[in-house]
């Protein structure tokens, strides 16, 4: 494709060079010279209507052919955007940049902000059915993508009123039918498109300063190492971040995955039931900005077991830092098994890592986490397969608030009703989480410093049909089917705070439930605070104990 250099591109580049004190810039337009390229020089539209996939790919290919470089995507005005209907492949040695540093756009699809007011480097992701499960961006490793707002603006996000209107194409007689795993809303109305970012061999891949809404899956690392993901704000239908296999440390930091696409509720019972008129007084500071509510949408999304914040199959080291989730089914899932496989979104198959790599020892991920918040979940942390090295966590907050109706078969534990325990927990150890699944090594250990685990009101109006406290769901702080040595230094439990039908239930009865086949288990807490008051430290020495035993 012939490159035509534009005056606007040159002016934009000079401004960036001046702002970032880049000096000694080479002549980027010489043949075969690495440099800087603009999508605007490759016949891009940026009008929010026409497909710009070819223009993006042309600029990236030109940078690759020249030995590498940066492809700049200039900001667009309100009501405009770069439409991508196909896959853009980002080659090694190429950086695709919408903003040199920081977020590129004032856009956030959370509230009804007029598109005419959203500016910046905006990508309107519109994959077609013919495109199938192919990704929006395929990253080949050794590259960077930075500074975009990516919005799947054609994916549906109905209001509660639309779900309840018989004349609406999104009408369902009940939330149960809308959540049906075969004929429900997501299965029938949402395009099961590929991931936003798909890393085939991701050595030295960098992803920064991205805002993305209404994705199906956001990020999938098939294989690779030393991947850095930083400053990402998300909300979508399925999984946020998936690492299938990695042989060196990957870093995810400053991640926010929150209920962001449409106001959930706005403080007025009228807004929970139907769209409000101009006289509605709900909203922030009493201002009725937008009285539409989306509690059905979130009730549908969080009830899916594959709605996960971070899922890691195998990883020889990882770090998660400053990560916050709100309204997800499972915050973090570590490992994969036949019962809990890892879905490969492009190939369209379940990956059971035990069988995928039969010549290698079955092993899950190991690594560390710090400043982790899972505020609103069915399961906070799910341990499926051990990694051989202890998992380290500092500053952890988990608030299970939803119940998908699934049961945990318990034989031992605290509380009286062990026959009807729900899979509603802060931490679950599955039956594959054993030392045998790491070449007969040590019992897998979990070391936690400073944790708060809570459970709030029994009915969360913002999340229709699945809101539940640990008491009303008959869940537990810990559910154990495998093995684990858990050492916690500083644990605050805030269970059923505020008015509740569970106000007379002893919170200690909600601590632990264990399955019949449970293995070697030890859970010890030093520095125990219950509902704001200091209590005695305790230890769970074996599964036959009917109650946590205080230290001598």
C-alpha cells in the first residue's frame, strides 16, 4: 500500500516529540528505516462507520517490513471511532499506540454518556459472525499495545425494562429463563466472538492503559513469558485474563474489572423495576442522570461459572498486584483439570492441562499476589491444581455476595446444615489440589498476610436473582475437597453486617466445610477479628474436629 504522508500526522508527531522530550529522531520515512507510522497515512476512516481493519494492518505491516517501529493512532472527536471488523495482527518489534502514556479517552461505557462527548483513541469493535472466534488483536510477542478505549458497541446490554417488556426482542418471562445455559440471553443474543487480545507466543508482550467494555473474553495468553499487563479497566460477559501456559513470570497490575456497562441501580426502588421518567430523583447526589437499571444483566453474568476475573492454567511464576474485581462469578481460578478445564476461545476446545501436556508433570501455577480485592462474587479464590511452591498473598479482601445454586458435598466442618452447603465461599480447594498432583511433593501451602473476608445483605437488589449472603446461601469462608496448609496472619471476618435474617446465627458456624475425601488440611489463624472485635487465634488441626480449636 502506498504511503502518503499527511501534514496533520507530521504536526501530531512533532507535538508528541516535544511533549515527551524525544530528541534525535531519525528520518522515519526512509526506506527500510525503523520509525513511526500513522494509521491516518494508510487511508483510515475513523468515522465510526467504515471498517478500518485494513488501514491498521497496513500501517503495522509497514512498520514490520521496515524492521520495527511504532504505529500511532491519533484521537478522534465525539461521535467518531475506528471500526474494526476483522483481526489486526501486531508483529514482533511493533508498538501500536493510541496514547504515549496514560489512558487515551474520557470514555467509559458505564453510564449513558453521549457518544458526541467521548473523545480520544476509540476503537469500536464490531466483529462479524463470519469472523467467528478469531481475536480482535493477535499479538505475536515482542510488542506493545497501549492507550485505547475499546467498545463492543453492537453487543447487546438490555435494561431491566427491556427484559420485562413482552414487545422487546430481549423479553424473557423470568430471570431463570434468561440465565438458561442453552437458550438464555447470552447463548442466543450475544455474539460469541473471539478474545480482544490473543497472544500466541507472548514473550515480552506489553499491554497498557486499556479500557474495554462488552468483550466476550478480553485477554488470552496461549503460551509465553515475561508478559506485562498494566492499568486496565474492564467489564464484559465472560473472562478477563486467561493464561494457558507460561514458563516464566508474568505480571498483571493495576487491574479494575467492575460492573461498568450501564448503571446497576441508582438508589430508588422504582429504578430497580423499570425505566424511570424525567421526574425520578435517583442518581448521584440526587441528580437523575440516567434512571435505567441493569440488574438483570448482572444477575445473568455473575451466575456463569466461566465469568472469571483471572484464570491461570500453568505458570512458572506470576504476580498479581493492585487487582480489583466487582460482580464476577469467580475472582481468581488457579489451575485446570477435567472438572475445571480451561476454555481455549479461538480453537474452541476445553484444555485439561493434565492431558494436554502428558509428558510433563501435572502442575498448576505458582506465584504471588498483593492488594487483591474481590468485592461481589460467588467464589473468591479457587485452587484447582497446585504449583509446587507456596502461594503468597498480602492484603486480600473477598466479599462473596452471590449464589449460583450449585452445591458442595460436605461431610465435615462448622455449622449444623452440612448436607446443603453451597459453593459460595471466599476460598475453595478442589479435590485435584493435592500433593500427588505435584509429583508427590509437599502439601500445597497458602500463606496470607492481612485478609478481610465478609458477607453482606441477603438480597442484593443490584444483582437480580443471585444476591445472597454467606448465611442465606449456607456457604463457608473455606471449602476444602483437596489438601492445603493455610497460614493466615491477620484475618478480619465481617459476616452478615447490618439487618439480616441471619443476625442470630453464630458467624463461626460459617467458617469451614470439608468433603468426605479431603486430604491433609491445616488452617491456622493468628490475629483474628470477628465483626470488628478481637477474638482468640484458632487452628483447624484435622477435618474430624467439629469446631476450630483455639491455640493453647
